[in-house]
C-alpha cells in the first residue's frame, strides 16, 4: 500500500473529529492512547470490528497506529503489506525476524481489558525489544523465498519448552513422502521452516521465543471465550508463527488446511486463529 494513500486515508479519518482530537493525533507514542479511547467509545466487542459498516473506521485506526510504529521505529524500516487474503493491513520488514506489527490482534484484548493503554504498552514493548536485540535479529539481505505478503495466519502455541521446529519438519516430511512429494520441506534459517508448494508459493513456520511471547499468551487466554484450559494457554512461553504467501484467489486454501491438520496431531501444540479468537479445532 502506497504511503501517500495511507496518509490520505488517515487524514480523512481524522477530519471527522474535533480540533482537539485532531491535534492530539500527532503520531507520537502517547497518541496511541487517544486512538484506543476512540475505539473503546465506538466498540463493545470484537464482532463489531468486522461488521462491514465499521471496517473503514477500523482500517483507519490500524493505519494510524501502524504509522506511529513506522515513523518512530528507526531500526526496521517497516513497510505496509495489504493482502487481498486479509481484511486489514499489517507492517513488516524483510531484514529482521519477528518483524510483524499486526495491531488488529490487539483489538480484542483492548476491548476486553478496557484499560486504554493496550496499544501503547504494545508499542513500548515491541520497539524496546528491537532496540535491545536488533543485532541478533538481523537477517541480512537474503530474501525469504516466496511471493511475499501474508495469508492463512495462525499462532501455534507451544506447551513444552523442549519443543523444536524439527518436530514440525519431520511430521510434514512424512506427510509429503507418503504422497510422493518428499522434497517440499526445508529450513530457510535456523528458526524459519519452509513448505514449497511450487510456482514460487511457500508456507512458513517461524519459531518465536522472545520474552513478549509469554505476555501475549496471557493476553490470548484473557480474551479467549472457548472451553480450552486458559491456564495452559497462558503458560506458553514460545510459539510458531505460521503463514502462507499472499493468495488472493485462494489457490492454496486446502493445502493450508491439510498442513495444519498434520500439525494438530502434536499434543504439544495449540493452533490459534488470532484474527477470529478461536483455535483450529474449534473452527
């Protein structure tokens, strides 16, 4: 998404508010609390976020919050990604691991907590994490294979600290070997596993073990309304972030379902659809 278009959408959104609010929306970190207050005043639950009449407002909030990250983050050089497979855009940087800024996953939490500081706290933790660890997270200029963009996104929560990404690698290698397709699974880097679907389309598994994962697991447990044990969810200290490349025509929808069905057989793993607030076996 072009930055000029992003700015135009944000300006149209800001114009509906009074002068005091417009002045407060100045793209500094404290202005994130102003945006959160606006969201809390308009929405009572996450279902309302996805109602069509509200999607323009929600997208503008996401764009504004993302611009606060993009303009204030001096390390990552974050870029907008708008996928036809996803309702809302996210920010990413190809040069650092764990570089997504996907603020929509925080909206159910902020509506549940109603503290007014969820997004601000996320900004502080996220940006500080990169300031402290950016040398270790830098991936260099080696591009990740694939078409780019994001589709079919899930968090795979890990219940046991002994888990290694090779466990997913072996399950998928066995699965494809039975189908006579034994060369589909490989590592791009130590914590990034690829599944090659041909035609330059890939599914990705990235292991994330930063300190922020445990806090986000606790937040998922707090907002979760289903029957799984919340204590177990809240205790997950690591996760695997799963996504596919952008897939506007849904050509790989069935493939992503088959892959996750194989992963689900591992009892250490809980596959969470954070956009809808449910686990894969509840869909």
